[in-house]
């Protein structure tokens, strides 16, 4: 809870909603007849409307990327370290849009929303979405806000996949792409972790095949387990070791199965918090979207061919201790971009924080990311708007 | 611009596809893109160099040349440039092979260890040379494979490579009668332009 807002914060922000009546045809064959997207904006759209930056969120992310909703907020938005006045995405130059993706559980239409056909909650009947569907819906939000072309589309992890999809699906609408801690497709190991998370949720007796809301239950245990598994993959062995080591909660072993090690306590806490704030069906849907993303598959496995339509410069960033989407996954992308003659720069940031590093402050990460965005601002001749 | 870069700048053909190994802050690639519509990438491992490249809009890839270029296809580039990096490589000979695999032609610039000032340092003072082109002390130098103008020419001949051009220069790469007559003695830096052996 800040007493005063930090000077490099975007300050107090209010989410907005946009409702769409035009049906959205989905990759899975179904159609959403209408839907709502919740989003936030930071900074000011300039008269030329060419300074907009789209933020794409990761698995458990949402529209609240920067600033505070109220002076009582304990923490700012999830990417506050990189969005704000003078930060890597400088809101004195850029107009930033951050939305909650379709299928989410933070206000945009998702499994917890009402299905207009049945007047019940969608629940598990909510269509499985793909990264391409998200990007399609994001483009419609851009239309609504009068943005023809983004100065940059930026995202980490699953967000980075959306950025890639933008460069291929709407090459003329994206001037620059920033792909952080991402991968052009999940590995078998990644899919395996997702499947364990899904099984944890689906085997919770409170899950009721996804109709938990109608049963008045919440599959908390499943969600908690899913999050605990996921969380391990977001951290590095080193960062966990540095944070917890083998520290015990009490000063002795109890020869039982209650929480003994600090790391157990931490994971349980993370899981508990998540299980009361996130929707199980959304979690299933988001992990499926991750699993399905594989643009090269449509081109016989040739990623360079898949990226052929892209026109914009890319910045690709990975983190040395990220074992979820390890640096070689980013290199795969970079090599394909080079093979396809695209403008690309790549930096591998030495951080001990594993996959989570993309969210955390880091001097070199900031220098690289901020340097790229300054070049974007210079090329577009963006003035300070505030 | 640094003198060796100026000379290389003149050698690069219009619109060439270039890979610059150890591109530093991207000065050469930026100039080549501006003046000669060159497209290409720099490889670099120095964080400050990488940031400088990104900020000036030069495509730079964080990659250690010592790890090889296995991610680059055969004949992917018209020209592969490497300035002031040869002497810091684990195996300069293997890197040279890799450069000529991925590019038709190479330009390589490096400090000439046989430069007379270096000889004086070693021969008279009996100490490892320290100069403008070799600014480090022996214990902290990244330069682990120092060679001479003549050495490198010999390596090219041993490999059956074609030397298209070879020059030496003082720090400013100005042509001088003495370095033309005795390049191995009077040249502070050496620059070679090499192509693959004719098959």
C-alpha cells in the first residue's frame, strides 16, 4: 500500500470494458456470438495514433499490468517494473493497452460468463481458444480504439506467443515485436507439466466436470496443486535454493507430513492464494492454448516459412536460468527469423530467477528492452505526450 | 570511424548480405546499412555492445563465436566480417573455416604481433608488448592467439584459401611507403580479404 504513488508509476488506473456484437469465428470451429474485453490503458494516444503499444499477458495474467487500482492496493500491476514514465515502455511517449484475454477470469468473457444460448454459465462448454483467436480479438479491440498499427506488440511467455502470432497474422498492423521468455512451440516436457496441472484440476471431486459453479463448489485443491506445479517451473533451482534452501519452519524435524520445510509452506501459500482468485476452467483453457501453439506445424515444421509474412523488427529476450522456456527455445526462434531475413536482435539475460525473471527488475534486461523501445520511439518520431 | 572499419567499409559491395562477428557497438553495420543498403546481423557477447546495437537499430544476436556458427546455413551470407576478434578466439583456424562455410568471402582484421614496436617491447625490454592495438597486460588480456601478418597469410595458404587483398596499416590505416615495403614489420594492424579455395 503506497502512501503516495511512486513518481515512475502510471498512477491510479481504472479498467474499461469493450463489448463486441460481431461474431468471432474461432480456430476450433465454434463461434462466439458476442463478447466483452476488459482492458486498461496508460499514457496518451497521440494525434497520429501511432504510439500505441499492446501488452499480451501470460498464463495467469490479466489486464492490470501497471499502476494501482486504489491507494489501498498492496501491489501494482504485474509488469509495473517495465511500464511507466521513464521505464522501458515509457508512458510519456507510448500509449499502452493491456487487456484480459478471452477465456480469462478477470472480466473478459470466459467460462464463468453467461452463455447467451443457455442463459447458464458457460463452464466447461466455453470454446477452447487458441493464440490466433486471442490475436483476432485483440485486433478488434485495436479497431475499436482507432489504432491502425501498433508501434509495438509486447509480451512475455504465453504473451510472447501472441506477439509472434501478431507478426504473422497482421504483419501490416505491427511496427515492432518484443518476444520475451517465450518459445515458438511447447516441448513435450512443457505439455507434460500442463497435463499434470490439468489432471490435478480435473480429478478434484469439486470439479464436477467443469460444472462446479452449478454445484456450488470450487475445485480449490486441484487449482492449488496446478499452481504449485506451475510455480516450480517458473522458478529456477538456484532461486528456490537461495530463497528457502532447506530451511525448516520449526527448528526440528517432526517426522510427519505437515509443512516442515519453508519451500513447502511457500508453495502451499502460492497455491492457496491462486485457488481463490483464479478460475479452474480458465486455467484449463489457457494451458490448452499454450499446448496448441505451433505456427511451424502449418508449414511442415519450417518455422522460417511460417514467419515469412512478418515485416517488423523483432527483439527476442531470454533468461539464462529459465528452464520452462529455456534460451535454446528463443534461439530456435531467432535462427528462424535470421533464416527468413527478418530484422531481429537477441539478448540472453543473465538472471538467477528462472522464467519469472521476465517480470522482475533487472538492469541489463531494462537496458536492452528500454533501448529497443527508445529506438522504436525515435523511428516513429514520437514526442513526449505528457 | 575506426581506421580498419573505414577500409572495410570501402570494400563491402552495395546491398551485400553481411555477418559481422564481434560487431561491438554496431558502428560498422550501421554505416553499411546507411551507405550501402547492406542487410545483416552482428554477433556479440559484450552486454554494452549489444545494448548499443539495439539502441541504434542494428540487428545483433548474443552469440559466442567460439561456440561455432552451426545455427547458420552454408552460403547464407555474401560476406563475413571479423575485426579485432581473431586473436581472442579459442581456435581461430576453425572459426575461419566456419566463416568461409557460411559466407563466400571474409574480411578479417587483427593486430599484427610482428609490428616493430611490439618487437621492440619483447626484444629489447623483454616484456610482453602493450600498445594501442594490444592494450592489455599479459595476465588479463583476452588475446590468447596473437599472430602476425605473415602467420595469417601462411594459414590461408595452408588451407588453400585465396587471398583477394591484404593490407596493413598503422593505427589510422594511412598508406605509408614503409608498410608497403615491409608490411610484417611496419603494419600495426593487418586486414585480409579471403575467399574459399576454388573447387
